């Protein structure tokens, strides 16, 4: 018996690492394809003669509306014990990658808009399935780091999207950039299907039938009645609203105000701040596990409060190098929420509702954050243009910097209820 347990541990560890690394690559492609439109916004605007609100629609709402709405029924399906989560991720990856490549063939605004909708439809099945797989495969005391590791796909994918997209746009044009970043996802989908297996398919049948997933109404009602979860979702939605808005328009700001090309903005702004986001995401997951369940979201609350004035100073300066330097620490601090927030959500809901808990949080983050953030920032920029001219985007970013105090407040409120919420689920 001893030899079996000794041999089993490395096997389980190897499978866990394979799962996490594969899902990380998938999530990198997820955000690369999602965010590349931010660095391509200026050449697209000039080529297709678009207004800022149209760029905001392409960068946010067109993608997020379908992504967020479809995520709920997909998560309901993922929570069923018979669902193959690897299969859902594989199909999703192939769909969003193909639609990204088709963006480069769009002849006008409406065609590009429809392609972005297709990207959102494809990506809707990824993260709820991935979070459910991770929660099933990783021990609770390491789950914050595991989800944060998966969450590294956000800054890495965004970094690669801005750098690769910017360089390709400078060298070949924005259309070729979409095609080049879309094709690798189709190849990755084949690898994913061949290599990864859902543990549900290999797990022995239980002696007692598994508890059925609750109905959609019951699952949503249960989440809505959890006060801590609601506060957590509110905080995460506000983070996304500000992050997506700043993510798209900060790149335009450095091009309009500081005169950088798309390639320079992608390399310097996207590269440096992307590295800060990677560090922040990992540090946040580590601190969440280190502090324990009771104080899991303490670091994000403190970090976002500290980040606000430094972020404002970064947007104030007229030296683009100094501006980027001042944005590094706030970017790191604002990235620390992902692992703790999603790990906490998995801990405070029943196993049968884990995918739904992730999907609802994603719905709020993407519909409110990605859907409305870039769009509202663009509308505000258009509204400020009569007074601010080319500096209108900078005015919007001034407001966004101080608005970061709002999610800090809600993370602090959620942290005060965290221990009780987790205890109620045991």
C-alpha cells in the first residue's frame, strides 16, 4: 500500500501541472484575441473612419454582451456531473480563434462588429469550465495560487496582444495582425483535445449518486442571498470596468498625447505594464493563500486604495517615460484581486454551483466592465473634446484613477464577511 501512495503523488502532481499549464496557455490566447483590438484601435479608426464611441463598442460591448449572457447557461451545463469540460473549452477555443482571424477580413464597421460578437460567443465557455476543473483538481489551501496562475493569462495575453499586435500593425497593417494571432488558437484546440482529460471521465462511479446541480433559478437565488458573494462580485465588476476602460484608452492616450506609434505603445506601455500585471496577479494569489481564508481579499482592498493617487500622478505628467514608470506600481496593485476573488467565490458556494459562481462574477465583470468600460470611456472622451481637444482621453483617465477607491471599499466590506460566508458553506 505504501508504494502505491508514494507513486500516486508524483502522477497526480504531474497531471495537475499539465492541467494548469495547458489552461494557462488557453487563457493567454483568450486574452490575446480579446484585447488585441485595443492596440489596433487607432489604425482601425483611421482606416474605417470611426468615432471613439464605435471603438469603445468594438473593444467592449460587442464582445461582452454575448460573452456575459451566454456564460450563465454554459456554466449551468458545466456544473452537471456528466458534462465534459475539456470538450467545451476545446470548441470555445476553436470558435473564438477562427472569429479573431476573420476580423482581419472585415470590410467595414458592421462586419468587424459581428466578428467581435463571434469572439465573445466563443470565449463564453472558457473560464467557468476552467475554474470548475481547477477547483476539482487542486486542494483548497493551494486554490488561490492555482486560480491566480490561470489568471496570469490576463496580463500575459494582454501583454502579448499589445506587443505583437502593435509590431504587426506597424509592419503589415491591422488586418494581418488579426489573422496572425487567431491561427495559433486553432492549433492549440487540437493539442488540448488530444492531451487533456476531464477528471469526471476517469473518476470511478460513486457508490452514492452525485448530488444534482441546482436549477438555474435556485443557483442564482442562492448566490444572490450570499451577502459576501454579492459584495465580492460588485468589487470585481468595478475593477473590470476601470481596468478595461483604462486598458483600451491608456494605449490611445499614449499615442494621441505623447505621440507614440502603435508599435511603441504596445512595446513600452503594454510590455512594461503587462509585466507589472503578471507580477501582481501572482503576488495576489500567493498573499491570498498566505493570509488564509479570513483575510483573502485584504491585499486587493489595500492595494487599490494605495494605487489611486499614484495612478493620477502618472496621467498628469507630460514625460511619457516618467508616466509609464508611475503606472507600474498601480498596475501591480490593481492586478492582485484575481486569484483571491475567484478562489473565495469557489470556497463560499456548494460544489454543485462552482461554475455558476465563476460565471456570474464573469457576467458582472464582462457586461459591466468590458461591455460598458471602454464604451463609456469613449463617450466621455467624445463629450470632453469640445473643451479638451486631443487631451479628452487624459481627462477621462483622471476620473478613472480616483474611481479605483470604489472597488477597494467593496473588497474591504467583503473581507469583513469572508470567514462567516465560508463557514456557512461547510
